C-alpha cells in the first residue's frame, strides 16, 4: 500500500481547492487590455412615479437578483457572462409588495420576436419575469466593457442612457427593443461595437485549463 506524505496531500488539496477559479478564469488574449465601462441612466428624476429595475440572471442555476437602478450610477450585472434585464414598474405597485423581495422572480416567460426561433440573433429570446405590472424594457444594454486591442488606447468609457416614457399606455412595436411604453435611449447615438469577451476555459475545456495552470506552477507553458 502506498502512503503519501502530509505535505504532498496538503499541496494536492490546495490545488483542487483552486480548480474552480482556474477553470473559469479569463483567457486574456495577448495584445489586448480591459476597458472599464460605466453605463448609467441620467434622467430618472424626471419620472418620480416609477422604478427602473435591473435583474441579474446568473449563469448556472442561481436565483435571479433584482436591484433598483439609480440615476447617474453605474449599472452592474455581476459576472460578465450573466444576463442583464431591465424593467420599469409603478412605485406604488412595488411598494405594495413590500419592495423588490415581493416580486416573484421564479414566475417567468420567454418572449420571441417576429424572426422566430431559428432565425433570431443571439440574445433575441428574452427570459423575463411574468408579471403584468412589471414591464420589460431590454436585455441589450451591456455594462461589461470587454477587451480591446492594445493599439486602442481607450481604458474606460461612459455610456449615458435617457429614460423615455410615452404619455399613454401601449406596447413598443419593436420586440427586440422593448415591450412596454418606456424605453432607454443612448445619448449620442448607438452603442459602440464591443469586442468579444474572453472565453472562460471552464465552459469547454476544464481539464485542459487545470493542466495548463498546473504546468505553469513548474515553469512550463501551455
């Protein structure tokens, strides 16, 4: 029977403990750098009777998280691969529920635009809360800045949106943009193109990621 020394077992335990963070670590391509992006809504004080609500849908089976979006404060979606939905609701409705905790986030529905299930672009199908008093606006606003080539000197950027609500109830014709009578419009034009985010090795090659990390501990290269 083969016995292992305590230092060897301790080392193995530490390596296995670090495996989740390594497996899901970012692969930053050479010659690129991160951009710190701040996305914010600038005029919420113009609509004192409504709440703008952000919903973070974490990857995996974690529960959705809701928060109030505040005027002139940077949005957050947590982990960059999370989905981020934005809704609006009447303040008196949310307050009658005792706040965001009273919203049933487990009651959900899918919205598909007219392009159908096969021809829609990525992100077109929307997994949203099913609540007639909670109005979905968009899932196309990206708080995460991503990476750009080093030839681009940009290290941070700010995107400002204005909330625009129609005076009468109704539904937007463009299902890709919104499904209620409030919308968010970027000040100064469309959202600039964003380079693809680094691929987490854990989504497709966990053992390769671990082996790469383990090899680097001894001076090797992937």
